[in-house]
C-alpha cells in the first residue's frame, strides 16, 4: 500500500467513522436524554430515527452531488456541516430542538459515507480493494458498535450532551488530511441532481416512520397516523416512478438488474435492520430494566467491536479470494443464533452466562458478513458507478435501521421489559437468519478466468455488452 493509498484509506475511515459513530453513540444516552428532556420511549425513538430519516433519504442525493461537484468537495461540506450540527445537538434545550438538530446532522452525515467509499474504490484494485474495504468496514462498523461504550462513559462521568461533542476531533483531523491528498477530484459531465426525487424520498420514508412511532400515542384509527402512512406510501411509489423515468435518477433502477447488487441490498435490508434493533434493545434494557450504569451497558458491546476490528479485514481478503457467498450466508445465521442464545436472559441477569456467549457469536457472525457483503455489492458494478452504488447500499442500511427502530414499539408491546426484550430478540434473530438465507440462495461468486489467481467481479449482460464495445472499460 502506497503512502497515498494509506492517506486515502485514513480519510475514508475517519470521515465515515463520525457518521457511523453518531448513529449508535446516542443509543446508550437515550435514557438520560428522555429523563432530562421528557417524552419516554417516543422521544428515544425519534432521537435515533430523525438522524436516520435524513441520512437514509439524502445519502442517494449525496452520490449525485459527489459526481457533480467532486468527492473531496462534498466530503469537506459534509464534515463542516456535521460539526456544526453536533454542537446544536449538544446545546439542545428541548426534545423537539434535539430531534430537529439530529435531522440536520443526518443531512451532513449523508454527504460523508458515499464519497468516502468511492475514494477507496477508485484507489484500490483486486484483492487489495477487498482488504481496504475490509479495513474500512472494520473501523466504521466498530464505530457503530463502540458508540454505546463511548457514550456511556460520557453519560456516567460527565453529561449526555458531550456525546455529541466527540465528533470535533476526528472531523478536524480529517479536514487536515484532505489537504495532503494528491488525488485529483473527479467530476462527471452532464450529471444533474434529482431534487424532486430527494423530496419524495424524505416524505416516502418519513411518513411511515412517523406513523409507526406515534401509533402508540394516537392509535391507528387517528388521521394523525393513517394519513402520514398513506401519504408516505404514495410518495415512495412516486419516488420509484421518478427514478424509472428521470434522465439522471439518483437511484438508477437499472443497477438492480445486476443480481449480486440486488440480492446484496435485500440482505442488507434485513441484516442492518437487525443490527440497529439489537443495539437499541440491549443498551436501553440494561439501563432501564437491569439497572446498569450507562458505561457498563456500553461495555457489553466491546466483544463485538474487537471481533470486527480483528477479523473483518481477514474475511474481506478471503471473500476476495473465494467469493462472498459462503461468508454472506454463514455470517448472518451465526449472528442470528447469537441472539437466540440471549433468550436465556432472566430477571436475575447474569451477563457472563446469559448475554456474553450470544454477543460473542453475534460479533463473529458480523465480522464474517460485513466486508464480503460490501465487496459483493460494489464489486458487481462498474467502478465508475461505485459512488452511487455505495450510496444506494448505505441508504438501504440506514432506512432498514430506522424502520426497525420505528417498529420496536409494536414488536415489544410498548414497554421494554423482559418480555419485550425477548420478543425483540426473536425478531432480531429472524431478520439476521433471513438475511443469510437470502444470500445463500441469491448471491453468486464471481467467475474466475482459467489459471487466474483472483476472481473477476460477476457482470450483468448490460455490463458485458458495454465491455465488448469499450475495450478500455473493465478490470
């Protein structure tokens, strides 16, 4: 790895790190936030989902913005915006102010992830690309898992408000590193930004999420619930129609004709929905029902973080050599079995016997899954479309998370007691196992040329046709 490649990888990891960290660091602070600002479970759900709604809906626009203005330009704007929004969250006087600030934070976060991953895809090739993605996945997923521990320490030792201040240092370091990069920014000619599609995406995602979270307060018969649900479903249908007919769609539906891209994103929907649900369930239950301090609740995630950091790059390399199918099948199923083991949790909680074995198996399954999943999806499409490809995959992951959190009230029955925890664990295990089964059935390993030592990404008929007419295009 050259010095510039190391620099690119460091920038990509740090820029995405803050977005992933903020997606989970707040989880362990939710009881303290609702205690000070009020609102109970509903406030807790909105603090998580306000961030995920704008992040998930606008991450697609960010892919187009990267093509129009350049990846590094968008990355800089995202970093500055994220820093300002983090400070607004830290000084929020009311729950409503915090929820709005979290939405703004999600807008800035949407600019970070696609540009970061696209930098990696344009700077690495072959097995090195798989390892680089594995390293990126390990640290960003580690940030998602380590968030509760970091947040717990701030909540117990200082204040929950400082949970949002931890972004300042990595943002400053990343902005400095960008000034040292030699890579030229890439701008594509003739690309436009689909603003109408962005609005439809926000309404299409936000309406149903509002209904799912607030239904416990108003009831499904209330117009305040069914009307946003109906409007959201119509808007989402209009969004899909827009993407099918727009000249420059922010989510090209043609990509879903590529088998591994389509199947990989369906698997992402279930796996990352389960990941968000699991983090919420365990962090909040350990504090509100088991009486643990926030730091101890955060420590419960450490085994997962360690396994991700140690093993993701390793399994990313194996996936590049042998293909992603077996890893994407076995990994989620192991993670699901880990949650089934956690069903032994009782009123008299014993972490070492009832939670830790399941958490370790969950971490191992996740480490096996995440890098091969990313490689399978992005490796199936042309490198020139890696920006929008990563944006779509990350949008699917964030939308999966926000829907899973929004549905928690229905799944657990409105109260996260022991019975509610068990129902949530069953749902999480089911989502993970289903994600593994879908991968086993649908994912195809890349074809290998005779005598070749590495696999070539599997291509669709459209891509093969394009390659035949453009000898300069391809690996």
